[in-house]
């Protein structure tokens, strides 16, 4: 029984990362209709910024430096998102999907090179927050408090996005754009400005997820590829552009992976695709897709 | 033996440039020796292997040049990034041989890259010395016995993964003969699968009573090992074999510490030598660590083997870190080339051809900072292997191998004979 609690917690922990990453991807896709392949690089930027700050200052500085790393990653990834949207994404809105894929894939490569130029090709370690938070005992097992902290951040970020989307004027306008872009424009909503904002929020969430991961794994070139692939599975499975879908999709992928590794280790990765295929066969639009 | 520079000679204050000893019948070019070194300079393999390996190449080339070069020719190294995949490396190697006309290519960490590039040695007539890639199938053929060498101008100047995994099983048998359950967590590609296969085959032969209770195959560059750690804890394994490397090895170790795995089981890392230094004092004690040979900054001891003293001190002075096994592998590659040229040059009385260098390298033994390296007739390095167990010792900023529990397994116990496949050799052992 204790083992099962740990398996479920592992799934929730992994789902938290997936949720933060896929939430951003889903907002960008839902509001702007842009399939952003550079999302993994925005995750990587967050990871490197946080690792650089925590690694450079963290050994002597108090744990609050970790929060500085988180906010810096959130802010600078968001800023990078704003720059991307206003420079290379904006001309793509009226173009076909393949143009979007090409331009965002180009952006992915550009950002990877930017990371390489800025931080070099080596690993950045920033494990202090993970180490000092300690563990909690669950029966005979121990579980790092940092993992629970990540879950908490996932819940807070999810609630924050839900509040913005459902309770604020900006959220209503974003949803209006997502539902009918032309109608929203006709109603006087400044779509261009809100597109930029949506891209910035999505990028910031990816950066936050990247920052949260570095206390448990070194920041390395290519760190954003795995989250990007899994976030795509989540978004497709949950339904394109659906926030609820991102949440449920993340939980399904997280828990399937966690339990799958224990009982079907030979098909660790194929299992996720298998689940996605089964769901898409019965619900081709995804669980909560329109 | 002794065709390479001996420790005393290398360190001696009076520097002598070797001359061709036979009556000089051939000219020796005045131009520097062009050597291309290829390592991961970016990406996940850069920090643990690629950059340290490249650093060691630079250090060794400087030392060789300081000593007068090879027959008076200085070595001119050019470093290249191995990242980019097999196709990119094949194109790069073609360019080195056909356009740049390099004297030798010293390179490659990735087994996939080695397998793609080494056939070019004979196809294009260029000398290639693979320095760090570990797959045992690189120099082996489909069936035993097979004709050696597989490549006339292609070499690997280190032993393959066979020594790591056979060595680990021998260590377990020696120090933990009572264990009943083992598990494995290995990256899901050829390196991980091959490492496990050799470990499991040797384990079945030497400790047939031991049961394999879990085999996990995380994909390369996994950032979350929590589910794997839980599965391993749940399996009840006493010793867990792993060929994880680079960021994966560090990530797994950190997360496993947090989840208490090391209180319940011991890891047996087939190439774990770099990671205590990477992780620092948090690295757990009591873990089995293989050094991919006898490559360790504390072994052979500096008072008994001055060459290791020189290498460790020179590397540390220059790069502020202790050399990891990849650095020792780089030393082996460049000094194998040097020794082979000197041997061949002495015989032919001048600068030797690629084929003559190759013939001289086959069967060569040289002194290295780790001991003696022999290049077999199969053009593959044969080495002893050092296995130890991590321990926090006063005076060191990270756990080192417990000096009282280090074990050296001699080359003949861990390397298959030339012409026999490693797995066939293990299966032929008498229980």
C-alpha cells in the first residue's frame, strides 16, 4: 500500500511538470492557433537561468535565492516569448500550419544556439533547493519535500491561470479570441496585443517548469526536448487548446508513466503513445477538445 | 614494452628527441603532425567525458611538443565537436582524411559514432584511433572465432565495456558472495542494453544462484527517475547494475538519494568513476564504482607510479579538477600513436607510412598513467580493471574509492582473447 502511495505521488510530481509545460503550449495553441515547437527551448531557457542563478549564488546564499531563480526564469522566458511573438511569430498568423512549424522549429534551433553561446555546452548544477528541503517519511519509504513543493506550484499556477481566464476581463477576451477570432476582432478586441500577452504567459509557464526541474537534474543543452514531446502528447490527448484537457491529460500521462515503469518497464515510452492512440481512436478531438 | 615514453623519461629534466635508430633512409617531414581530435564539446556528454578528454589531448600534446615532438615533428591538434550524430561525424572524418589530409584522427566518445566512422579508416586510407567509445561489438564480428583485425587502419586504444561489467560481477562475487537479488537500470539504447547483457551473462555464469528481479530501460536524457527509483526499491534488489552516464547518472543519483534508495540497495555503476567528483559530498557511500580500466586519480598510487602523479597534478593545475577516465583514455590514444610512430620509424629509418604505423601499433604495450596498456592483434586495447566502493575520507571534497576495498582484475580475466566474441568467451567459462 505504501508503495502505491509513492507510485501515485511520482505520477503527480511528473504530471505537475507536464501540466505547467502543456498549459503554456495549450494557451498559445488555443488563443493564437500557433503550434509552438520552440516551447521546449523556452523551457530550457528557464532551466538555464535558474541553474545559473542558483548555482552561482546558491552555495553561500539563503534558500530565498531559489525563488529569485524561479521568478527570473519566469520573467525572462516570458520576455523571450514576447520578443518571439512580436518578431517572427506575428507574420505567421495568416500563413498555413507548415509555415508555423518551420518558423517555430527555426526558433527552437536559434534559442538552443543562444543558450550555447550564453552558457556554453556544459552542465549547470543547482541542486541546493532539493537538498535542503529534506524528506518526509511515508511508511518505510522516504519522499523528498521538493517533489511536493513542485506539485504545490503546479496547483497554484493552474489556479492562477484559471482565475485569469474565468474571472478577469483579459481572460474573457482571450477566450473570445480562442472561440472566434474574427468575431472578437469585430467586437473591438485588440487581438494583436492579446496574442502577444498569451504567448508571453505560455512562455513564462514553460520557463517556470524549466526552473523547477533543475534542482533535480542538471541544465544541459537539449533539456527541453523531452518536455516538448510529452507536452504535445498531453495537449493532443486532452484536446487542443483546452486547459481542463491539459490538466487531465497531464494526470493521465504522469500516472501511466509512473505505474507503467513499475509493471511494464520494457514499454516505458510506447505505453504513453499507446494510451494516446486508444483515447484518440474513441475521441479524435481529444478528451476535452472542441 | 617500453616503446612509449616511460615515466622517468617523461619526467626527466634532460629532454631527448628520439631519432630514427636505423640508418635514416627516409626523410622526416618538417611540417607539424596534423591530428584531429573529436569529442563532445557540447551536449550531455560534454561535461563528464568530451571536454575532459579534449583537455587531456591538449595537455598531452603540449607535453609531447615540449619534449621535442615525434621525431622532431610537433603535434598540431585541432579540436572538433562530436555532437551532430553519426552522419555529421562521417562527413567530418571524410573531410579530415581527404581534404585536410590529417596524419591521425583521435576521437569519439559515442559508440554509434565509432561504429559509423571506423570503417572509413580502410575505405579512405586514414589512421583512426577511437579513444573512448565502449561498445564491445566495435571490433568484434558476428561469429567466434573471427579473423582479426577487423579494420587495418582502425584502432581503439582502450578496452571496451566488457571489462567494466565482467569486473563488476567479479567484484560482487568477491565482496558480496551472499547476495540473492540483482536489478538493472540502463539507458534504452545499444550502450545500456550491451552493458546489461554482458553483466547478466557473466552473473549467470559466476553467480548462477542470483536472481534478476527487475530490468529498467529509461530512455536517454531522462529528467525524472522517481518512478524508476520506486520500482527498484519495490523490487528488493540488493545490488543494482547501471550503465547510466552523464547527466542521467547525476540525476538518477540525486533523486535516488532523496528517495532513500541507497539505504536499501547498492548501485554498481559500470562507468561511475567521474560522478563522485561531479556530485560532491552528497554522493552516497558504499556504491560500487568501475573505473573503465584502472583510471583513477589515486591509482596507481603516486609514490609507486610517477606518471600518474605527473598526469593528475598537471591536469589539476591546468583545469582545477582531477582527471576522469576519459582523460586517461585520451592520454592512451595520443601516446599509442606516438609510440607506434616511433616504433615503426625506428624500423624503417624515417617517417613511416600509415600501414607501417598500424603494423607497429598491433601488439604494442605502453606505459600510461594508469599502468600498462596493450593493443591487441584485434587493434583493441587490453587493460586491467579497477573496481572500488565509495567512501568519505578526510581530506577529500568528494567520496573516493575506499583504499581498503579496491580490487584490480587483471586484463586476462576481463578481456576476451582476440578473435573471440566477449559473450562467447564468457559462456565458455567453467563455473
